[in-house]
C-alpha cells in the first residue's frame, strides 16, 4: 500500500493508522462476493481433488481472508506504532 | 459483575482472546447448523461458513481500530458516546434486544436438541432444562464468562467436528486431514447420485446434487446470506463488549487475526462432516435398504421430529411402513426422495450416520452442550446490559429479573420451533446488520455522520428488516397479495397460487380447510418476495435503505458538535 512509504513519523498518528482500508476491503469483496458468484467457471479447474469453485467457497476464500487479515494487521502495526501505548 | 472481565482482560494473550472470539463467532447454533446446511443444500450451504469467516475480517478492518476509544461497555453506550442524546442510545438498545433475543432463541433450540437427545426427553422439556441450567449459571457466576472459559469451549467445539472427520478421513481414505481428504468423498457422492438416478432410487425433480451450485439458492440469495452474516457479525453486540474489552488497538486486531485462523479450521471441517454424512446416507439408499430394516438412528431422531420418511415422522418401523404404503408410488425399498433429514440434526447425528462408535457421539454431544451453555452467555449479557442493568452493581435483583425474563420468553419461542436453528441464528445476525451496522460503521468512519441520521437509519433499517423477515415467513399469503407486482414468481407459480387460494376458500371448515391453508401457505412462502430476495437474504433490502438514510440525512442535517470518534 502507498502509505508504506512514509511510516510512523508521529506527526499525525491518528490519521495514518485510521486510514480507511480500501485495498483490504476490495480484497474482501473479491473473495467473499465475486469468487463464490463465479463458481461455475471456476469449477472447470480441479485442485487437490476438489472443483476449484467449491474449494474456494469451502476454504480457499477463508485462507485468502486470513492472509489479508495478517497483511493488514502488520501494515497497521508499522504505521500506527506511535498510537499504541 | 460485568466488569469482572474488564479487570482480567488485558492480561490475556491475543491468541487466547482469538479463541474466545472464535467461540462467540461460531457459537452453538452454527456448530450444529453449518454441516447440516451443506448436507441439505450442497454448495449453496457454504454461504453460512463463508459469511462467518468474512465477518471476522470486517470486524478487524472496520471496528477494531476504534477499540481503545471505546470506553463504552456496550453498543448502546457506544452510540451514546458517538452521537449523544438518548434517542440513538435507546434505538441501539432496541436493536440489541431484538438481535440478541433471537440469538438466544437459537441457542436454546441448540441446547434443547442436545439435551433431548442425551436424556431421551421431548424437545419442550429439554429446552426448559437447558434454560434452567443457563439461568443457574447466570445466577452463580454472574454475567461474565471469563475469556479463558470461552477459549476452552472453542477447543471443545473444534474437537466436536474434528473427532469424527479425522477418524473417518483416516479410515476411509488413509489421510487424517479432513479438509483435504473429503475431496474423494465428494467425487464418490457425485458417482452415487448418478447411480441412484439410474436405478430409480432418486427423483431427479427433487434431488439436489451436492456439487452443483445455485440449486437451492440463486446467486443473489447466496450473496445475501454471506452479507447478512458478515455485516451482522461485525456489528454484533456481544463481540464488541466481550472480546475486545480492555485491549489496545494492536491487541484487538491480532485477536481478530487469531480468531480468523481458529475459525478457519472449524469452518473448513464442517463441509467435510457434511460430505461424510451425505455419502453414508447415499450408500444406505444405494444398498436397496428394505423399509423393515432401517438403521436405529433414523428412529432416534425421528422421535424428535427431525426425520421424516414418506412424509411422516419416523417414530418406529410400523409407522414408516404405514406411511410409505399409503404413497401412490409405494415401494418396499427406501428411496432418496422418501427420506427427509432436518439440517439441525446432521452434526449431532453424523457419528451414527457414518457408523462411528458411541464414544464419538458422546464427545460431540458433550461439546455442543458445553458450547450452547457457555456461548449463550454472550447474548444474555448483551441483552441484560441493553436494559441498562449493568451499572446497578448495588442490587443484583434487576439484572437477574431481566435475565430470567429473557430466558423464559426465548425458551417459549424456542419450544415452538419457529424454523431451523440455522435460520433463527441467521435472523439474529440479520437484525444486528440491519439495525446497527450502518449507524455503527458509518458513524465510526465518517466525521459528518449525525445523530438524526443514525436515528432514521436505525428506524428504517430495523423496520424494513423486521417486516420482511416476519412477513415473508409467517404472513406470506398476505405479503404476496400486497406485493404481487414486485414478486419474482413466474406465471405458472401465480396460477398455482390462485388455484390453491380458491381451493382454500372453497374448502369446508375443519381439517380439509387446514390442509388447504398449509398447502397455500407453503407455496406462498416460495413466492412472497421482492425481486426474488428470500427471507434469509433480507439484508439486501435493509442495508441499502440504512446506508442511504445514513448518508442523505447526515448531509441534509449535519451534527452540531464534532464527534470524538471520527478520524
């Protein structure tokens, strides 16, 4: 994310770590709404014995959400270091 | 008494908080219902697990950043801090009572079902016992269920799903990793479904192939369920007040990450259990099972009204034989379309359906019961808090009276079995999403969000959601007649409605009229909708209304003072 470049200078700690999480929410919309909706075209592919569309709705999208959660939490830790006391 | 947890809160590691948060997220109704949804609806049933997982991330992204400033102990207090005045606070309390009351009904249904099965009681008596146990717990331990208790309960819930699935994965496929092994079960299910159709043991008109998407729900309703659960979870009152209390922003977001990880393990095991149960049921039918030699578990659950064979409750072999002989196309062999299993029973019955020993059943039942008793504390506490009882530490009488009253009302509602456990729990989340989500999240992130906007958004969101939830399910005939022009029903469905209505009007008083009404009502439930949006997807209507009210009214009627919580 762009805000990576200027991290915790402490000038406006509130504004920084409170930036609206657009990218993370975009990823949320993709994995939670778009991927399950596109199940029919995904099902053409098979992964570890599952049709891909079924796999994504059953666990794949959840794994992706976990990655988004970890990335977003680490990013916010960095840019919001000044705020948490 | 509420503040017990606040005191112990900060010492808990994020991983422990995460376990507790995961227990509150999944809770007993979903532990019982998730596998059942996938069993009954196949792919479409995955919407529920996905919605819960998605909700934890929303909670982390949208709500957790504001945790340090939430000195408020409950959602109504938070609304009072953010918007000031009494109206936002009162309306938030109404939304909390409605959503948490509904969740409590689902919790009591879950606890009642397990108690009934364990003690061999009728459901009504079992719900009374479960409610009494909850009340006793509430009286003895006060309102707080310590974080570590809920953490341990989550481990038990995990065990309830993993014990049968790991065992079966190892036995059937030699790979004790259910999340991967059940892929083989899915392809076996596909093969068996075709075999049953070829052998005339299944009816292509009613069979729902497990892997085919959008048979039970269209994409719109699938997304509606996912949205309702995830937005509801992000705004769910017991999440805010319990799991994040006393945490720094950093601890709050890492608790949510841990919760998502733990919930992921559980949510991804639920479809595996569903697949194994489905495979066993299909095998039972494929074996040309004689109606005189049905397995005992069918009757154990049939006596609780959860198994229907040939349209009648499967209480014993004689009544099954009688019901099946009465069918126009009678058969001495069990066919797939003759057998209806309630989704409520699948998680609990899976050990017996799949032929595992009684030890596994005991483990699963004990874990579900513990989960129901402990996770029901959350809604109960939020409900009592919404009545403003949490400040009155001097007298314990008021919170006790409110708690006991709530349990009695919820218990009476649970005993009427208003719908499946999963449906009732989904309603609870939908009410929270419709009533609280727009005002909460827009209020946290947008400085200009004003108190009048929050009040109007809550009234409209709650009003629309409640009307739609109740009317499409319980007043469906009237709803369809009022909103005919908006319904997605095709010309044939409309014709059938007209015929059924004429039949009902023409029927003589007595059983014939009741039967005609049941048929009319069942048909009306399918077509009573606006633009094809089903009962469980109500949030698709309530959310746009709430968000639009929030934004438009805020612009037209700005707040006087700058709120502290916005960035």
